[in-house]
């Protein structure tokens, strides 16, 4: 479902990715590990269309991302890719429900349609009694589950997670990790997860090890 071939990326004179290739199947959970500076987050951003490769091809669901204009790329990202970051990036002035609905509004869905789906997701994630709370009124784990619901609202092909449990205590992190596998079972969701958490990395179907801008091991 996801194919990246010979991805290169430089920032000024620093070569961050030196020819990375990988393939991910639908419903697969893949973890990417490696030391800081190995190129993990850069690779994730290129797979998620947040950045473009200098050389190489990325395709998701048979769409070659390199052929899309910036506008088409933004549309594709909104509908096909969900993001979960270490810092949840929830908008503080909006409730949990409103935060989850935002990508659906951007995709052109009506308020009624977006809210039905958002409430469904929040309920599935055990947050139905928290939907009218603002982020400051939620625990770290609850905020991250709201971010997961937001990532799922448009039924994306893949969820890209960058250190998703990096800010959580170990018990809450374990809950989040188990949640990813529950989502895979329920929605056949595909995940690519960059993490320093060895437990999460080892739970994945495949663990890729990055070193010096290349995939050095599996």
C-alpha cells in the first residue's frame, strides 16, 4: 500500500536520507527506531507529504506523490494520512469534539456528519464524557487519545506516529500502544511509528532500524 524507493533528502550540506526504500502493506504496523539524527522523522515527514524528497519516489495506494501539485498534495494528506505526534497539537480554545472534527471540516464534510463520526470515535476511545472539555481539562493520555481520534476522522489509509507516547507515563503509554493494535483489528488501520520506546517497537509486525540516513536492519 505504501512504497518508497531510493529516498534522498538534504538540508543545506547535511545529507539526512541517503537512499531509503521500504514497502508497507495494508493493516501492517511498522516501527522505526534508531539514534537521534538517524533520519527517522525526516522519513516520516516525506511519507506523510509534509516534506518532499530531493530524489526518489513515494506512492500511497498507487498514487505517486511526486506528481501532485501542492494543492492536490494537501487534499491527499487531509484524506489519506493521519498524524499523531509526541505533542498532541490540539487547539487549546476548542473542545475535544471540535478538535477531532477539524480535519473533516477541511475535507468539506458538514458539521452534522463530522460530529456524528467524531462522537463515534471519542466513544470508542472511552472519551464520550470528555467531548466538551478543552485540552487543558484533559489528562495527557486523554489528550493523546483525542489526537488519535482526530487522526482517524477521515478514514485515512495510514497513520504516521512520531514518538506518540514520548510524553506519557509508562502506564498511559502502554494503554496507547495497545490502542494502536485495537484500531488495527477494528479498522484494518495501517501504522508507521517512529519511537524510542523499545516495548512499542518490539510489539510491531516489523521493526526497522535506521542508522546514518539508511535502513540498517530489521
